[in-house]
C-alpha cells in the first residue's frame, strides 16, 4: 500500500513539473509598447526628422511566456540607439530606418530570445550628420566690471566639435564666450581670473567642448572704482528718552564741533549714499547721559552712524579726524507765569 502511494506521488510530481515546463515554453504572440531613443555618438549627430514620432512604437513579439516576461522587463527601460548600432547607419543625410531591424538587433532584447516579428510604425526618418572639429576664438564676459586696457584670453581659441549642418550656418566672426569667475575681484589693478566657456542654446546638443578645453585664463585691469571723499558730517545730540528730563535741558555744542571732518573711502556707487544729501548720509551721534547733563559741560566721543540708522557696510571705510566733541548743558529756565 505504501509503495502505491509513493508511486502515485512521484507520478503526480513529475506530471506537474512537465506541465509547468510546457506552460512556460508555450509560444505566444504579444504587442508591447517600447520607448526608443536615438542619441548622438562621439562622432555622429542624430535627430528624428518625423514630426509625428512619439518615441513609443508598438513591438509585436513571439516567444515563450518565460522569455516574453523577460522581454517585458527589457522594454520597461528606454532602448537607446546611436549611429553605428545595427540598423542605424553612419552616413550623412535624411535616412529611413527600419524599426523592426533596429529593435531586433538591440543586444538586451536579442538576449531574451524572443522573436521581433514587426514594429508599428515600421520606419522612422532620421537626420544624421557627422561631428567635425573647428577652432573658434574666445571672448571674455566680465559682468558689471569696468576695465581699462586690453582683455587677454589664453588660449585665444579652443577646438569645438560641431555637427556639419550647424558649422555651415555659423556667421563670420562667430565666437565662444567665457564667463569670468569674479567672486574675489579686487577694486583695482591687474586681475587674472578663470573663465568657463558655456555653449548657448544655438549649440545645444549640436556641439561639444572637451572638459579640459572649457576653462581659460582671462587677464584684465580693473578701472579704479575706489574713491575718497572728505565731508563735514553734522553732530546730532542724543539725550535721555524721558521727555520730561530731556526737555528741561538745553545742549550747546562748541562752535568748532558742530560738524565733523570725515573721510569716506570705498566703491564709488556706495560712497555716494553716505555723502551729505545721500540716502544714508553720515552723521556724528553725541549721546549724553543724565550724569553728562548734570556735569554742565565736557567732551565726549561721538559715534558715526547713518541718518537712516542702517549699518555702514564693511566695504565703506569712515574715519574721523577728531572723535571728541565739546558741549555745554544748562537747565531750561521755566516760562514766567501770567
């Protein structure tokens, strides 16, 4: 009895294995969407010339359920083709490509052992051009910098790999632009800065510069933008904020101390703001305490500040000839009663 049960179990197991194998090897035909992209190679430029191309052809494939499952995984990722791949020629012009041949030879799809029987649409039009190498001069871009004398770029020209069709359209005198790194620009004198060549939109995808050729050296001289201005800054008296206390005192400055001799140095566009009449004109603040007022007279150090109260930036240097101001304080006589 036990032998019969064992034999029956073995036969059942073998039958299931055979059925599973047969099921996996059953050949089916399915239609699956693919994502197809044509991209440049090192030597060739390519673009799809069909206006209706949506990059998602439908692929008809035959294979076992097992191989079709693997093919589905392959088609879940974009299929990338470049000129020189099987079915994509390396010759210039507008060329019709048979999509069935192209997809059938894709290495990842080919490795699944499925048969690509057809593709809809059946063809696609490609525009293919060769990349050629030309030399273009480089001009420097120095945003917001005023220079004097020549601007020297080294090397003065760099090699550019460009598709033939675009090279033929370049105007006479075409140049590349290198934007200077000006993070630590001095306010005057000779400067040596690194410049990075950037390709504008006209070159997008149609030209290449080797990474070693993208950085150039730019030498130029900055026009002196630092100025010095000597001004007379008025002195403002700051008394205690209590109105009753401050209102009972009259503070008089020494005749020679009503204005301060101030030297303002810095970038000319900033210095103008701190000159008399400017938005942030410099003043001298004489701060008197109750004790200072009670003393009746004395000298105190003034503090430089702006009329608006905004801080003076570190780029602007403000110096005083004399920091001390003489003053006299007297109580205000009460008004006679009627």
